C-alpha cells in the first residue's frame, strides 16, 4: 500500500456518472462527412499535405507537424478530401480554423499500418512514431505525447491518470472497464520509453469497476504497476494534484512534473500509444461521453471529425435542450454550434437545459467569507484575486499568483454570492497577456524610433563634420596661401569656429526633438467629463473583449501547465 | 454565453445569514426567560429600523431592493444591536443606533461587503458615547423580584419614557455585572466581596451568564455547521481566558477570574457573532488568529483599565482597522510555491 497525501481544498459536486455508464461503449456509425481541424493539439497547427479532390485512406497523414511542439493529423476514414478551408470548430470564441472536409466512401479502407516491437526501440524512435501517429494527451490538454517523453532530467515515477474527476464524464472509466489490457500495454510502452521503474495508476474511488478491471489487467501482465484508488475530490484529476496525492511531491509553480522526476499520462493516451505502436493505428478515433439532457446517455467510440450533432442524435437530445457543453460542467466550454466536429480533446458533450444547469442568480457583493479560498486547490485567495481583477489592479493580481490559477471553477462553485469568479480570472489573464503584448510592441516601436533618431543625429553630425573638415581644409589652404603671400597675416583658429557651428547645429537638432516631444499631447484623462470617461471605458471594454477572443485563440500556443493529465 | 463552471452549490448569502440568526435563538430565548419579553420589543424596533434604513439607502444609492433586503444582513445587524443595548430603553435608542449603523457604517462605506467596520458595533459605540445614561439602565433578572413591571407597563415606558406612578427607574434596573464590578473595585471592594452581591450568579451576572451560555451554544452550532471559522472565537476566548487567568492568579482581589470574563458582557456574543462577521475580519487562517488574539487582548485591557465597562465593541472596531494589514501580512503560499519566498 502506498501512503496517499491530500491537497488543500477541492469540492464534491454531484458526479452524475451513473447515467452514462449503464451501457457499453458503442461504435458510432460512420458519418457521411467528416471535418478535421488541422489544429487539434497544443502548439503549431499541422500543415496540410493533401490536395482537394485527393482520395485518402483511413489513417493516411493529411497534416504534418510544424516545429517542435506540434503533431500529425490523419484521415479518420477512407474517402475524398472535398475542401480545405476555414470552418467553425469547438472553440467558444466561434473563430473559424483551418479544416479538411472528408467525404467518406464507406469502405473504411486502411492505409499502411506500421506495427513496431517497442522493446527493440529507443525512446527517440518511439517519440518519432508517436509524433507520426498524432498521439496527444487525451485528458483534455492535447499536449503532444512525444514531447513529454523528451526530458532532460531523470524521471523515476510514471503517474497514469485515470482519476476522471469532472462530473458527468465517463469516457476514461468505460475505457478502463472495457480495454484495460490495451491501456496496460500502452503504459508499458510509455514506461519503456521514459525508462522509469515505478508506475502508479491513480483512479478515483468512485470507479470500483474500472479499478478492478485495471488491477486484473496489471496482474495478468505481471508488470509491477500499482493501481491506486484515490479519494474522489474535484479537481483530483489535475495532473499536479494527482501527483501530489500519489507521490507527495508538489510540482513547483511554473515547473513541469519532470523537474521533480515524475511524468504523467492519461489512461486514454496510454491506450492510444498502444494502438499506435502495436497496431500501427494513428489517432483517428476516441471515446466520448454523450450525456446530460439526452434519452440515452452513453459512451461512443467516434471518429475524429464526426459532427457532434450526429452523436447527439444517436443519444436523442430532449426537447428542452438549448445548448451543448464540451467537457464537464466545471471546466467545459459551450459549443458555438452543435454541428462542429469532434476533436482529439473532446472527452464529453453534455446536452444542457436551463433545468439541468439553471442560470445562476444575479451576483451579490463578495462578503469575504473565504469559502472560495477553502475550496481552491491551488491555495489562492480567490476573493482577493476577484477584487484585483474587478478593479483592474492587474499588477496586484499577478502578485497574488493569478497565473497559478488552473481555472478549475471550485471557487465559483461554492461562492454564496454567485460571483462568476473564473470569468474574472480569465478576463484578467487575457488582459495582462494583451498588455504584455502591447508593451512589447510599444517597446519595440520606441527602440526603433530612438534608433532612428540616433541615426539621423549621427548622420547630421557626420555631415557637419565633413562640412567642418572641408571648411578647415579650405581655411588651411587659404591660410597657407595667405602665409605664402604675407607672412604677417593672423591665422584664424579654424577648429574653434567649426566646433561652434557644430554645437549650434546639435543644439538646434535637440531643440527640434524637444519641440516634437512637446507637441505629442500626454494622455490626460483627469480633465475629461464623466461621460467622456464612460465612453473611453466602453471602448476599452470592447477592446478588452477583442483581446480576450484573440488571447483565447492564441492560448493554445502555450504548453498548458496544468493539464488534466494528458 | 455562459462559461464554466455551469453548476454551483446552493448555500447562498441569505441562507448563511439565516443560519446565523437561528444560532442566536437559544440566547434570545434565555434572555426572555430571565429578563422578560421587553427584549423582543427592542429587537422588533431595531429590525424595523434596519430594514427601513436599508431600503432607504438602497433607493438613494440606486440599487435593487429585493436581493439586498432579502439577504438578512441588515436584519442581523438590527438584532445584534438590540441584543447589545438595554431592553428597557426608550424606543428611539435602538432605532437611532441601528439607523446609524446601516446608513453610515454600512452604506456610506459602499454597502454589503465593503464596510470596514462592524456596523452593529459602530451603532453600539455611537450610542454608548452619545447616550451613556440611557445605555446603563439594564433590567434586573425577573427572579430577583425587581421586575414589577408588566409587559404593558414596559411598553408604555419604552414609548413614552414614563413609569407608573410611584416607581423609580433605578429600582427596576441595575448596571451590568461588569459595570458594577468596575465601580465597586474603585470603591475599594475586593472581587470576592463584589461577587457576593445579589446580582451575581455562579459564574458572572445572574441571568446574563445563562444568556451568554445560550449564545455560546448557538456559536458551537455555527462552528459545527462550518458557518464561521474556528480560529476567531478560539483565539479571542483563549486570549481573554489566559490574560484574565494570569492577572487573577497574581492578584485575585482586584482581577476577576477568567470564567467571569467569558460569561460577562458581550464576550460570548462577540466571539461567535460579532468578530466572526466575514466582511470585517481577516480572510486568512493566521490572520484570524492574530485578529482574535488582538481583540481578546484589547477587550481585557479595556475591561481592566479602560473607561468603559465592556471592551468587546471597541476592541472589535480597533481590530477591524487592522484587517487590511493583517491580510496582507498573512497571505499563505500557493500550491507549488511552498519552498519559495513570496
Ligand atoms: S466565496 Fe464568494 S463571497 Fe465568499 S469570499 Fe469568495 S468570492 Fe467572496
Ligand atoms: S478557478 Fe482558480 S482560483 Fe478558483 S478554485 Fe480553481 S484554481 Fe483556485
């Protein structure tokens, strides 16, 4: 038995997992048309390598990775590429992204599948293979799995995340129940590539069947892996928190688990690694929970690119369904439309209604009750962060560790004043990012400007010097001539003269520069009327909103620090 | 478009306040038992004034009435003020105190959540400074045979300030046990002699000690229900106990014993219902301990050496001032930053 630790805070929202675990995973029927985004992973979007009109086979590469943090995208079935264009995707910003449209031919004809015997392979070769197969973290953060095998430090513990702490989501639960053997094989592949000894598989204790299945598979494999039941506590499936519970190690803020000798993969990622290595199958499908306000909540194995609408139809959404959430109720995002495609990150779609998720009552003022601080797994002071974000005191917010917030929603979940705390944090983060960006741009512009000024001045000086030299030469020539003519002529001091003119020219230039600076009016907001100020605020707000959208769209570019253990 | 989380737990502000009000019930019941129903009239007056002032201020500040009037926070302020002033007081005493608390101490500072000082304690402080005479006539417990007034006569007094012919206010009322202790000590009596006076019971004032016990009972419910944090009452009562204990050991003739302090005056209601007001107390665990200790120390000092018989109200207000500082000093380290300096 290993000794379990605990982390501060956490909440116990109703899990609603029973509904979707009553029936086995079902293969979703082949859709007539698939939409495959080229950006389904953290990092650079993949570059299309197929032409419109081209016939592709199932598993054929259609987008290749660009740069170190990127991954591959494959055709989920055989058929014809009919378009490569911007389309709406499962992102709350509703901004379109580059996607391939694939009309399936119904044949499901596989391309070449390269199976490997991992024991003979080096970590490097396995990394290449995973990258080629488009394996990314399936816990939600979709970080390229090959990158996580590349680490400069010694990793002695591999943590496998089967916690699945978010309410409603059961795709990992069902995968563990039904395909434990494949998961265990995948874990062994990852363990081999990492070169670790200890493997800890953490599963929340509200999934007894998954725990039993995984234990049995581990026993049969005779690998020395440990299956550990961890207490059900949201957000116990956050990679850093699961690592804390299982190993007692707190991954330092801003660091990666590998910095403390631990690496963490999700169970579904391990399974995908197994399929990729031992069956040669790239990541073209995944398990997804369809639940909430539907008649038949269950899990489907669906091809990447399947429109959510088809899955929802299979489960029969109830009449009062008015929106769809991708992910769980704590951290999920509302889909901009139900016909957007399933992507590698899609673990769950919840049909929602106002009965299932009633709109919160209007927010009341914060009463400093600190229920949020007691719930925060990162030990932040959410009430202070809220105050700073609200008053646009972003420097203070950063000082109070805003960027350590994992946006888990535990604080907002318990807030008696129904304050949408997480929204404030997202807003503050995006605003800070935007300002940093602007500041960088402004710094650059200023530097450029200063350099230009400097260059102009220098050119002027050089010109003046050349002029002076000429004058000096002329004067000298004159003096010489005069000297030869009359010995008593008093020579003028040429250098004094030119120094003076040069100084005068520089002074004039400086005066001009000062004048220029003075004519640029300072941003004087104190003298404005309240109405004007309100207007400016409104403009700023619009600008902030745009920033937010832009920042959200760009947020995927950063390697996620706190993933749900991909 | 709404964003995550899409679900919430439903312990709203009004429910929290309601539980605090429930927790006051045992103390109020014992109050009525020992001192008669006049306190209920006081509470009714204070609550009416609280809600009316709240409504007026919301209107003036152009805020919606419904959510704020129904959050029970103004109501709670009214009840706490009524409980801290003499029940047999002219009607305008609770009304003025409560109106000031709500209008000035709460709304002029920005309303619910923004007030730095505990409104009820500000209301109390204003009254004891402005109307010291009215504030010192406390009803004697009924079983001492002095409460000769019927409820009707009490009401008559509250609203007209006239007593039935031939009755003296001084004969019906007394000063508080803490007040008496202070006066008699000045007159040269020892603590043990003073405590033999008929107004004292087993631990502290007759009757009032039981009311304090009732508040403690409600407070323990709040602790168990996790409505209030444990650090505040524990640090406050602990400090008060330790200090009075030390002084009582050294000089028992001039310093009352710890339990006397606990069950006198506003110590219990203060520990569980006043210091624990989340808006005006620190937000960190360490900060709460500091705050409670500071309030305990000040309460003891004021009781022992100050010009007022009880110190809870002034201790609370003084400590309220320190809250921003305490909070800033005691920020905890976040996950993954334990080893580093903030
Ligand atoms: S839970 Fe809500 S009301 Fe309580 S301190 Fe936090 S933000 Fe304020
Ligand atoms: S959303 Fe951020 S502040 Fe709120 S509980 Fe989660 S980590 Fe803490």
